C-alpha cells in the first residue's frame, strides 16, 4: 500500500513538472493559430462588407442637383472610410500571412491563401478606381470565402477545385487588365 501511494505521488508530481508545461505551451500555440485564422476570416468578411458598401453607395455626381454639397461631402467621407477599411484589411492579410497561412493542412489551401492575399493587396494598391477595386476584390474574395468561411466538413474536393479555378480566372482577368493598361500607356508614351 505504501509503495502504491509513493508511486502515485511520484507519477502525479512528475507529470505536473514534466508534462503539464509542454501541454500548456502547446495549448497556447494552438489557440494562437486559431485566433490568427479567425482574424483572417474577419478580414475577408471586412473586405466583402466594405466592397458591398462601396458598390451600393455610388459617389454622387457634382452636377446632380439632387445632392447638396454637404451630403456629397458626407458620402465622399464614408466612401473614403470604406476604402481605408479595404486597405487596412488587405494590408493586415499580407503582413500576417505567416501567422495563419501556414497553419492550413494542405498545399492547395496554403496556395489558395497566398494567391488570394497577394493579389488582393496588389489590387488595393493599384491605380484603379475604387469601384473597380471593389468589384475585383469581390471576385477574388468570394471563392476563397466559400472555402475558408465554410465548415470543414463542407470543404469538399469539388468545392476547393471550383474555388481554385475561380480564383485563378479572376487573377488571370486582373493580369490581362494590367497588360492592357501597360500597352495603352506604352502607346501613349
């Protein structure tokens, strides 16, 4: 009985000293990983929401008599704020990609994130009009949201392949648009 008590005491104390600190450290890392993923999803949702607001509230024309100068200014300020939200969200996604991008279990998912994040940021820093940026960001974000914003069991191979094709098509469209702009600029110069 005394031997059983001593064995139990040594096991309990040994586990508390040796195993528990490692489990606590692992728990912290796992929580940080999930928090980074949640933040990434929040940024994608912010992109979609800000784009929807930009697309639904057009900048008033200076010649439109239905708008007072005060309201034109207020709408302009709101649109600028939404553009700033897009800028901050895409900046966060690029700057923190190592926190959440590498945590996904497959190369396909990591590649999808990498392509999306870098292209979304380049769209945001481009010289396009804000409405066009919003349109392109929605095209880029929607297929990625369908994969990462869904529950794991909903993320089947067909959905991921379809999302990857849609994202690649959007990136190709953006590249073609940039090439056309570069060709037009070269012709002018």
